[in-house]
């Protein structure tokens, strides 16, 4: 079995420089019998086979045309034993490195649980504690829902983690400031007592 991961991100086997392509867009799998299967990774703009948007797992024929974003993939050339139909561009200059096993791709409609965006806590930290750190937390928190809705689950969890981290920094600095202020006024009060 050979798996070719395709997308805009640097961790893919085939990197497509197209702004309409997701960081991890899809993967094409060649089974041990020489059959081909395309799996869309819940990409934002979808994967098209012969002009029709397809979801989940799609069996491919060697003559099928696969398009992601504005790019038509010469997917047959990614596999040594696959027949290349006429009119297809030549094999990429750098060979595609095979993966030892298929990477997990969630079937269409199966999303991981949505992460907590920490937006409310970020706003409260900004109002009551530490404005600079709270604002950074709000920026990250506001990205979570959009990334999750567009199928960029890893980025959504990363943004949620950063929002949480910045919230705790804001909360911690605010708490230290409040305790420090209390001790200062207590010391002043005792000095004049």
C-alpha cells in the first residue's frame, strides 16, 4: 500500500502552492491490488473528481481528473505502477516519498469535539486583570470557531491552547498585581497606625 498526502502544508508528500487548498487537503491511497482511493480530509474548498465535489472515500479510475482548489492534480504520476493517461503533466521533479501506512483522515461528517475557545475568560481577564495579555488571548480565542468550522481541527486546537495560555498569563499577572497592591496598602496603613 502507498499513501500520498496532498495539501498546502509542508508535512505533505505533495505540496500544492494554491491558496484555495487546505493545509492537509486529501490523500490518495494505492492498495496492494493496484486500486486507487481518494479521501478528502474535510478540506475547506473540497475535492473534485471529474468536476463533481466528493466527500469521504472515492474509488478512482486511472482516467479520473482530480482537482483541488484551482489545481488539477497529475495524481497518476505520483504512483510508479499507475498508468498515465495522455495529456497529463509529467511526473514531479522530486519523487513522492511513500508513507509506511495511511495517516488517519476523518471521514466526512465525523469531527473531533470542538475545543473550548476561552473567549469569555479572555474578555474577563482583559477587563479585570491585564489588558495586553488579555488582548492576545482574545485574538487567539476568536480564531478557534472559524478554524474548527472550516475543518482545520489541528489549527483550532492550537489556537485554543494559545488562548488558554495567554489567559492564564493575564490572570496570573493580574492576581500578582492585586496581591501586591493589597500588601502595599496594608504596609502603608500599618506604618501610619
